[in-house]
């Protein structure tokens, strides 16, 4: 799949409508971003079952701020609307391809169970089977 450009107005819809989304936060003036761009494009072509989005941090400053982007490039990965990876820095093609496979392999049932348990703990609710 080719990469898609997302904006503040389309970001949420892309995350909500797709089970696997990678997001590259970049800027034209950023040398490492320019170096990572062909890697991002190549890996996206190898994985048509995921969405590969790009956010131009210069054009989308509010979105970059909302995503707490402090360094670029920053790569994020979402599975089932959950942020499962967020790191600044450019990756090699091999490392990025490995990351894509790792994100695909995540046991989301376990992730959702952990999220639910954390939410209950914040509310002061004991999960089932926990001692009081």
C-alpha cells in the first residue's frame, strides 16, 4: 500500500477505521526524515494489510503537539486503536520490517485485558480474582 498523508482532521478517522496503522511524523527540512522516507515507502509496499500514514509536522503543528512529538522523525504504531509503539529516530529497512511484523504479532486480547485492568485500578476496582 502506498503511504497516505493525514491531517488533524483525518488522523482520528484513520486510526479508528484501520486495525494496523503506522504513522511517520516528519518535516521536509529534516535530513533523517528525508533518509527514512524511502524506507517507509518500501516497507509500506511490502505490507498492504496495514496503513502507512505520514504527518508533515510543519503543516500539522497542532497534531504534532497533540501527539507530543518533540523529535523527528518519530514513528508510531497503532493496533486496534491502541498506541503500541512510539519512538523517535529513523530505522533501517530491516529494523522497520521487523517492527511491522512485531506489531502484527501483538496479542491484542492481552493488551486490551491489561488496559481494562489498569482502568479498573485507577478507579479503585479490584479485577476479578484479585485479593482484597
